[in-house]
C-alpha cells in the first residue's frame, strides 16, 4: 500500500513540474513593471522652476494607463497640476511637463498608482503592496532685493523736484505686502504704490518735504515677492534735502 501511495505522489509531482506556470502573456514568469528612477528625486530641495518630472520604468508602459488618476503631481494646496505627458520611443520613460512654472520655495507631491500597467496589462509592482508610490520635492528660491533707490545720502535732493521716491526691485513683488506700514518716510505722510509691470515702488509725499532736513526712508523686510519670500533685511536710506 505504501508503495502505491509513493508512486502516485511521484507521478503527480512529475506531472506538475512539466506544466508551465500560468502567464497572461504566454511567456514564462512574466515580470511586472517597476519604477527604476524618478527625477526630481524624492526629498530633493533644489528643483528648478521649469523642471519636468521624469519617471523611468523597467518595461514598456501602456500609454493609455498614464493619466491624472494614475500619475499626478499636486501642489501644497492639494491641487492636481495640469500638464502634458510625453513618452520615450520604447515607452519606458514618462515625462510630465506642467502647464506653468513651479512656485519658488514650494513643496510638490508626486503620486503613482498601480493603475499604470505594461503593454500586456500587468499592473505596476509597488513592493508587492497595493499602496501608492509617493515622492516629494521642494523648488529653488531666490531672496528678492532692492536694485536701486532714487534718493541717496551722497546726493542732497532739491525739495522742488522731489515729488516722489522710486524703488526698483530685483523681481516681481507681492503688491498686497507694499503699503503704508511697510514703506515709511520719517516726518512725512504719503501715498505708496507698486507697478507690477516695471517692478517699481513709488512713495509720493502728501506735502512738499522741508529743505535742510535729513529724512529716513524705510522699506521693511516684510515686503515679499510673489512667492511669499521676504527681503533679507530692512532697507534704510538716509538723504538730505535742499532748496
């Protein structure tokens, strides 16, 4: 009896060892696609404002499976960015080109799901889990600065010609941060305005300044650029007036 059972087991094992494993592609041991690399890399902090997001896969990807649901980039407010997907000739590399530039000093969040499949409909392998692949990166930023001021200590200014003071910035500034509390002139009241096209601030005194006085112009460091980045420090300019 034991010999019969042993022989039956041997024949069963031999039979199954000769059968190819099930494969949706008809090939032996099909491998699912995997993520090989991403650019920018996860946690990168110096990303260009015009950077494309590039993902390299291990296999040819079904282009139809790549869309906002399976591959998306969100900003800090959780809004999915609009953009265009491009593919390499072998369909292993996917590039996402945002419709507009990134903001300075901002975090962005990349999410890729198993809705992405290869050319034979095998889903993306994410460490054998049904989780999402996520990465985050931060963009570069530059601190705004003041390029020029129309008054200076070295050159006394005639009060008859001083109807306004002009300040030129290095980049576009946030207009709402420019007001009477952030731009001041000692012993004077005036109107503060900002021209977004020329990136110039103007201070226009309500009354003519007095001759023979030293005035102090203060631009607070709380003045910000359009990305919300403040000046490095308060800008203080002293100047003298003459008739």
